[in-house]
């Protein structure tokens, strides 16, 4: 009887895990995963580096959404996304491309990581335009690349420290920021931070440039409230969205028109965040590496 139950549970886990993985990685996800993790060749990061622990953990689901919300507060970065991204028409495709880039640069071979960076830089060179206030922008501007990078790194690290299965020590947190700087330089960031203190200082330096534009608030509403999801996915996504919003700095709430409910965020939202990341870990065990 127990064997029958175990078999049924394993089958359910495999079916649900495959469904989640296909959403995140795309229909060719299994083949891409095998190439990334088992392809022969040197890597940018050794197996014991902090970047592998952070980017391989389920807390990235929350950190990724937090990063999008935080990045939207820079008017030029948001204008570039609104004008050239298909995040509304094809949000899953955008997620799959982003997750593939993170996986390749973190776990893949040097050759594949360099090819992925070259593709992204080629796209950035073609993205340029004018924000609603008349300010010109271009996606390969090192200053804008710097903002996107520090917002991402801050989000991934903070959400890992809150919801990750294996928190980093202070020295490992500095190591993670230094690891991500390797990728940032390859993408065109001129002087990425390499410690948590430098990351905090860089974020503070950007504060005068940030504001909640109509485009940013529209993106926040879409990401948090109206993403195109099947009914069974709405409850777990709501947990991810609530945890992502609650992990943002307080100064972001008013510009994005997000509520601040300290008691709820410290209890129900925190529990929901741990619950959903635990469920994702159960559904998506780490892949075997070469």
C-alpha cells in the first residue's frame, strides 16, 4: 500500500514539476538543461561559488519578480521595456529567455556563456528610443545597464537571504556580488559593485533618478495582479507576487502604489513565501551536473 502511494506521489511530482519547468524553461527546456549542466568545458564559476547557490535556489522565483518591480522605477529603463519588450504579449517567453541566460552564464560552459552575452549585447545595441518626457535612451548605455544589474543583484540576494534554503554568510554575500560583477562586466557595465556595501551605496546613488511613472505602475499592476495565468497557477503565483512586493524597500511602495501592511507581511506573506519556495524545491530538484 505504501509503495502504491509513493509511486502515485512520485508520478504527481514528476507531472507537476514538468509543467512548471516547461513554463520557466520552454518546450526545449530539458535539452537545454542537459547542455548547460552536463556539457564539457570550463565554466565561469566553480561549483562552490555563491552565485551557483543563489541562482540555483527556488527563491529566485521571488527575487526575479522583485527585480522587475524595482527596475521599473528608473524612467529610462522602464521606457525601454515598455517600448521594446513583449512582456505583456509574451510574458512566458520573456521569462524563459531570462532564465536561460541566467542558467547559461551561471552554470554553462565559458563558450556558451560568452555566446549568450554576445546575443544580449546585440539586442541591446538595437534598442533605443525616447521616453515619454522626451529624454532619449539606449539599452547599451552603461549607466542604465548598471541600474538593471544592481537592481537584479540586490533582489536576488535579499530574497535568497529571506527565502533561500541555504543562506549566505556575510563573506559569501560579498562573494556573490563579486561573482555577478563578472557577468555585468561582460554585458557592458563599467564598474559593477563587488561587495554588499558597494552594492548598497550604488543603489542609494541611483535614488535621485528613480520615480513611479505611469508605465512603471502599469507594469506593477500587470505583474502583480493580472498576469495571464491558468486558474490552478493563480494561488501559487499570488504567494510569489505578495512575497516579492513585501521584500521591496519601503521607499518603493508609494511610487508604485503598493500597500504597506507590516503585520501581514511579517506573518502571512512571509509564511506564504516560504511555503511556495518549499513547494517549488520539491517539484524541481536540482539537475545532475557533469
